[in-house]
C-alpha cells in the first residue's frame, strides 16, 4: 500500500489550536491537555471510552468519520521541554486498532528555536500499525537536545479506521535504550558522484552548515531545511517528515512532493540551469541564469531579473522585481544552487518549497492600495458619533 499518498501535509502545524473533537455516544470529553488536529474539518474525532481499555481505567480513541483515505488526524498534546533537556525520553502507550486502512502509530516530535527544523522526530511509519490487532505496548524514543523548547506527542492515523490508547507514559531512559529518531545521524552518499564511487561520510541530523540556499530554504549533502524538512537515507532516497519520498537518478528527480507526483529533469553544466517536467500533472519550467530567474508551473509564473546591487552576498544571486521604489518579489539563489553541477534533488525541493507566487522580502511594507474615495465609508469605519459628513 502506498502510504505516501495517504499522509496529509500538516505535521508542522500540530502545535496550533486544534479543532474540538466531538465524542461519540457514551464517550466523555477529551482528557485535560489533549486535543485533535486533522487535515480537514470533521474527518476525525477523539474521545474517552471506558469500555475499551487495555491497561488503565479508561482509554482514548481516534477514529475516522469519512471513507476518505487521503485524510489524517492526530490525538495529541504539547508541553515544554525544560524538564527533559539533555535526556533521552521514551513515550509509550498500550494501543489497539481496528480496520485501519492506511496506517496508525504513536508519534513524538522535539522542536527547537526554529519550528522549521525539528530536532528529533518519529511517527512509527517504518513499523506502522495496519488492519486490526489487540492491545500491545508500543513506544518511540528520542533524545531531547539542550536547545529544545517544545515536545509534542500523540496518536496519529492516516486513512480510515479506529485506534485506542491508554497507559500513556513519558519516561527518561538511559543510553542502553535505542532511539527511534527518523532524523538521527546516518551515513549518506555525496551528491557529487554516483553511489559506490565517492566515500560515504556521516551527516549529523542537526548539521547547520549549508552548501546552498534558495530563499530561506538551505540544504547540504544530507538535509533540505524546508518547512517540511527532507533528510537523505542510506539508500540515497530523500524522505520528508511526512514520509514523502524524492528519488534522484542522474539528472532526473522523481517521487512525491506536497502530495503531488513529481517528474523533473535538471539540466546544468553551463551558465544556465534548466529544470523541466511535471509536478502534480502540471508543466514545470524553471530557468536560473545570470540575467534572470523564471519559474513557471501551470498558470503560475514568477519572472525576476537579477539585482546586481553591491550589498548582495557575493555567494548569491538576488533576483528581484520592483514596482517603483517597492520590492514586489524577491528570491536569493546561493552557493551550490548556482553551481554548474548543482545537487539535483536538493535544488528541486528548495525551489518547490519557495513556490511559484511572488514573495515579499522581510521588512517590506505592503504595496499601498488605491485610496477609499467614499467619504461615507470613511466616517462609517470611524464609528464615532454615528453621523455622516455631508
């Protein structure tokens, strides 16, 4: 079963205010501190069930409300990391599940100062719970770095079915308990040559040294720090925290990005880099040249001339569109992204992460709109005395 098509793109928003879950008949309200987030409203619900427990006096459940196999929901909590910094934390629970078409599992995520770059993450997808099974204890184990700020954990379901959990425990464990971190350090193969010709070298999960950058998305040999970060597995496959996979075969980059199928070719070697193909069934054409940057996808187009101002970083090309004195679109392309042999998968993911719509640079005032010409509209908005000037 292709799990990648069933995983929604909202894990980075798990700490946001959740949609309130409506319990079923006989169920109680959610336990204090727990809430539900989901890929779309009214696709999942959670509640407390006193009749279907594994270890404790009651269990909590998460179940789908529709037959849409593309949805995802999670029953979760978030709390401060201060008590666990520098320690190894195990989140475990007794889980049973029924008719899960897709997958389910426990998950935990450790965040630092930048939510775009999780410090540790596991969602059990490599040991997914599928179908129907009786109560069994499962766990995820992560190291909590000293810079950690927030820990989130819960039960996730992608697709349809129902799962229950109880006996929830958070325990500090010693180094003899192995971590299950999907972002843990792993050997990767350098993107400068075919696998088997270059020596593998380790890349740490928190390696912050970029080789290149597009906008605010940087990348190196083992990581693309997009909103949904990608890391490179030992088999050379790039995988996101949503378990979407991107494959690199020479100049071809295929797989899934943003829940859309990807099939692109990266042609470089001269003054221009050309990226052509399809994403989500729509044609993609991207040209990076010393003169301008052109990004087309379906009906969307960004065309930005290069800004050769001296204040721009020497390792970057700044592409910028102006409307008089105001900047209306801007994108920096830096480092290895400008090379004659750019790392294809990293470049493609970084470009797609920046999107095909104009992006205002930081600290740019919005473009002023035409003035309101109705005197009545102005006075009505003030809402003072309720009178309207003649």
